C-alpha cells in the first residue's frame, strides 16, 4: 500500500506521505516461528487501525524483510520487526497525532500472546521510552495497563423496520428499544443509554432483542443469560472475542449474581471499563457499549448491588401479555410458515383458555404439534389423556 502511494506521489497525483519507521521488540524463551509472528502482528495492527484511526487516515504495515531474531544466550531471544506508519491525509499527521498513534502501537502490543509483549523500542532509529501516563491529542488519559480494543462495526441499516416484521402489538416497545441504539450509533457511542425490558415471560422482550442481534450482526452484539454466566465467565467471553461488541444483551438480569452485576456496573459507568485481575495485576479494557437487559421481576433486580445497576438502566420499557387478537395473529403467522389452516387457531386458543395456558410459546407449540388433528379432535383427546400430574 505504501509503495503505491509513493508511486502516486512521484506521478504528482498526491503529496508524498511522511513515513515513521516504528521498531518493535519482544523477548521470548524460544525463536518465534513465522506463523506465530504474523498472527501476533496482525492482531496488533488491526487493534491500532480501528474505525476512528482509519478514518483519520492512518496506515500501518510490516516493513518488508525487517524481522530478525537475536540469540541472547541460553534460551533467551530478542525478536525485532519494523512497521511503516504513515497518514494518507498529511494534514492530520502532526507530530502530536503521530506520537499518539505510536503510543497506541506500544499499548496494542499487549494483545500478543505470552508473558512478553511486542513493545515499541525505536522510532526512526532513535530509542523510544514509553510514557508511564500521558494524555493524547484529545486530553484523554493514556494508561499503559489499559488494553486497546477493536470494536465491531455497528450500524443501523436503511431497512431496519423489516427486522421487526411479525412482532405484533409491541410497536411502541420496539420504538423505545431502538431509540438508545440510534443515539449511540449517531454519536459514535459517546452517548450510551442502557435499557431495561420488563414484563412477564413470553411477552416479546427476548424476541425484540433477538431482532436487534439479527439487525446489527453477531459480531456487534453479545447475548448472555444471567442464569448461566459468572462474572469471570463474562469477562473471559469479552476477552476472547476478536472484536469488542457494541451491544450487550443480558437475559433475566435479576437472576444474575451480585459479582456479575458489579462487572456490569463498571461497563455501564461513564468511563465504560472492564476490569480484570491478571497475573500481573489489574488490567483495564475499554468497553463502550450499550446494555439491554430483560427482567421478569423488577423488585428483585432493584435489590441487587443496592439498586445501582437498576439506576443505570434509564430507558425502561414495559411489556405486557398479548391481547387475544394479537395472540391469534402470532399463531396464524406460524401456521402460514408450515402451510396449515387458520381454523386451527381458535381451537388452540379455546383449549388454552380452558386450561389457563397464556404463554404464547406454549400455544405455538400446541398449534405446531397438533396441526390438522385439532380439527378432528384427535390431538385434544391425546392432550387430555396425558395432562395428569402436569
């Protein structure tokens, strides 16, 4: 890429870019093989070249034939490699902004595996000393123990409305669920409003959030069940993902442990940080995301961590049981997908009314399993014969 820019400059089509040669060094207990090295450097480069950095015009690539390994004695090796750093928008490449990106490269070296990390050793042949703590061009603190992350791209497509087709009777709720995401995307996630979707089971909360995942994509959204994840497990899931999601969905949040809720408190704080304890101490990871949580028991959720997490979920959306006409539309929609007769629906609804069944998921299951045998009474007879003890 750099050579192509140089050729354009020679042809007079653009300004020649100013290139900084950034030399990285990494100690190891054995010589790195090419596969290890290339994988680690690819992670480092992708971490630095996030959406914000790339939009500013920054480019970073491994300098050809620059890798070397020096044997220090015993089983100790020093690995070195040089990177070309330049900006395709020269007006953005001031000494100050270049220094910021170099420090980001130094921090991103922490993404490589093993106890020893790739770190910046020299810049343009001059020894480079890492600042213990400094400020970048926007006045934000740079912490050497804070890991840089690459966020998954998250955007709202023009046909966003179509992702909610088939969700009946919850138009207002869907609009309320979408508003914080729209604000977050339009502000590049500088504005992050967290949401609580509350109501009884089977009223559309989880389905609405499933449509959000389908819309933004699985890379941009992480969905966990509070009943099945621990604080450490949640931290490990985020750490192991190649890119940080922009949307975190927690099902049945009131059933999560207080330790898990404390981790979410840090994520939903204005600083948006995920803190972990590692072998070398505390590690802080940037985590600018929006949280969506479903809840069946709001009173129980309010009691956790003294109500602090509840107070962070400021967009509160109430869901209620579906009205009969809405239930009928939902069942008919499912029947259409398998080519069954709508005459089945009133039979199912009448049976459910007589037996106190109001969970739409159970009603759909009854309709699907019974099929046309609802019309001749066969399936209802089977149900009556097998309901004892249920």
